């Protein structure tokens, strides 16, 4: 039998199949296929986790009712779609997109869109109590264009900006814990890197913008003995927290600063309470060198080319700002007064230093000083505390 071309059974079957496929595509349906049909590595991916192990265990444990005050809306999308049963801070949809715990904000991965954050350059990041709590802010080097980055009921401290100008690592006191967080330079995409009983502090980025040096204290015994505080490194996604070994015993390490090429770390160190803090340098092999021994020296910071280190010291009875070469030679005093000058950091071009000055009434302001002529200016001049600058 002969058929018109359009009415041939084979043509009708093909037309029907095309219509079904078109319907499924428009409806967003997924045609099920086997792993053999998809080929290696193309099988359906497992669902994204939106609760970390710690929060899963805490939610399973018995707790006093009413101990959690649920926020009104998701901290990311601002929609009022939070599930109080899970004590959510961000909604499940946003948690899946950001790959983080919707309860404690712990990072559970690193989605690709986080690498596309618009960078910001030549800004001073600092901690201020002008909002009532210690929060993170940023400003232009002349003190203008002040923008608040964090807003919460906790104390945020010790900001450190990544070399590419996209991320700020910081320490936050959440409940009874002191953990490491990051947030982008626009005050979005806050992510928790640690959630443990250990105490992390003083982050410093490696030049690859993917690793962060930090100090970690795990022995919280208390008493008159200074708890051991070692150097560690952690990935920006919160994975791989690893202790950095050294060829000399380290007891209490503070304020690490990673060199621009990532090969060395300088930090303050002392062995027991009452001992003076010295500045040490750790090489990539773990070798330790003393750069400023025998005195109280604090917060060492490399400049942008790694040739010099700025630090604070009480060697002349009062906290003052000093510079030395990266090998520990040629110490040079930059401030001389009756004030308390500390927490220095370099400008990106190495021509200026920002630091904190405690004035007579105990208030703290951030000053900027020329390296060439030591000329200084108060760039915050605010009645509230402004401290812990980081210039990037």
C-alpha cells in the first residue's frame, strides 16, 4: 500500500516522538538514562549538602526549646522562607547555590561563581565599634568612602585581605567559639571556615589566594600556663586544616604574615607567659630564623615586595612603630611619642604605613604615615574604637 508522505506510519512515529521530546524539554523534565549511556563521569550528581556534620549532630541532640531565635529572612536572598526546625540563617536554596551550611554558614565547597567577585584595590580594612559591636569596615586611604562589611551581634576581628582584592578573612566570636570566616570585599558571601572548640586567629593569605595561614590553639586548659598556639594553613573552602611543622619547638605563635612569594612566614612568638615576644621567620622547609629576638615585638608585616617588615615594639619602653629588612637587619624607628602606636600594615605601594594609635582617653584611631618623612595623619578621627587595619 502506498501512503502520502506526511501520513506514512514511519513519519507519524517520528513526528510523535519529536513532539514528546519537545514537551519534556519545555516542561524541564529529565529523560532518564543509564550510566552506560551517559559515559564515564556524566552520571547524575549527588544532592548538594546544606547541613554540616556538626550542625546535623547538634540538631539531633536534645536542647532547651526556644534557645534559637530564628531570623525573619534569608541572609542572602532576603526571602522569608526559612525553616525554624533547622534553625536556618540562610534558606536551603541559597545554601545549595553557595555550597555551605544553612545553619552555621560553614563552607562545604567552593562554587565557581565565587571566583568572579569584583575586586577592590587600595582600601584600608579595619575593625570598628561605631555600629555598637566590633564589625568590619573598609575605607579609602584618606578616611573617606567608609563602608560597613559585617552586621551581626558578634565581635569580628583581625581582617586580612586576599592578594587579588576579593576576599577578607577574619575571626569572629560566635557563641562560645572563636572561628575563622571569610567574606567578600563587598560584604557578601560570608562563609565559615572552621567550627570547632579550637581557637583560630590572625589569618594571612598566601599569594595563590586559595590558602590562608592562621594560628590554632587546641589546648584550652587555662591556668597560668600559656596554651600552645601553633601555625597552621587552611584552604579558602575550609578544607585541609594542617599544622605547619618547624625544626625548632614553637610554643605560642601570633600574627603570622605570609611573604609575597609564599616561601616564608614571619610571626611573633614567646615560650611562656611573661617572656618577651620575639619575631621569627619560618621557611618553606620548616627552618626557623630569629629576626628580632629578646624584646617585646608584635604584629610583623611584610611589604608588597617582601624586602622589608614593619612591626611594633616596646624596646624603648613605649609601643612604637619600626621597620627592618626582611633578613632582620637595619632596624629603624618610625614613631617617637608618648602614645601607644601598634598594629602596623603597609600600603600596597610600600610608601606608607597605617597603624593604630591609642590616645589619652583610651580611644583608638587609625593613622597613615609616610615612610620617607614620617609625616602622619589621623584618617578615622572617630569617638569610637577603630583598630586592626589591613591595607590592600
